[in-house]
C-alpha cells in the first residue's frame, strides 16, 4: 500500500494522539507506572501538536485512504554542547499495523532532509533506555548515543 508524507492538520490530531500508547510500550523506570508514562506521553504529544514555531514540522505518513500510519514532530533546539541551533526529532511513531513496512525509514529520511534544509549540523532525539526496538532502529539510521541519563531510585 503506497504511503505519502504530508503536513499534519488539526483533523489529524486524534489519530496522532491514538499512537501515544505505542510510543511508551517499552518504557520502564523504577517506580513509574504505565499511567505515569501515558500521562507523560500525552503531555509531550500535546506540546508537539501545539507547536507554532515556523521552523517546526508535524508530518504524517498516510496511506491512499488518508489513514495515518505514522507521524513525526521536528523542531529546532539549542545544542548546549556545540552552542548552536540544531534539529530535534521530538517524536516519531508508526502504527503497529504498519510496522515493518518502511514507514519509519521514510519518516527518518524526511527528518534528515528537513535538518539539512535548515542548515543544522545534526539531528538529535531522545529515547527511553529500555526501548531497545527504537534504539536499534536509530542505530541503523546512523544515530550514535552521545549522552546517558542516570537515575538513582529512592
């Protein structure tokens, strides 16, 4: 089934929000519940949907019936290490029913194109350490881990 990318509209927001559970499926932290992760992801998604920065992009991958199969949110951030503005892939998600169809790779290629078009020196993202599926995907896409957040549960 052919998939195309387009900018998201307000009408797409419910389908985008419906992918929140997929984004946290492999997330785990000591003391955190699935409800904690869902609340976190809802807030994160809502912030992406409300982003009005003209450099940001909310892109959906749709099939020929305009059903959302995946999406991503891109925005500029300040790279504190290099002291420059760079690209940030805040969210990338593919519907479970569309997994393995190349949609993630298509979105990632578009994210890299966006970062190049903006003149950014890099594209950054964050991922839960427990999300091994995503970490493998990102490594295959050429990302390297450059920082690790540590947590000492109390």
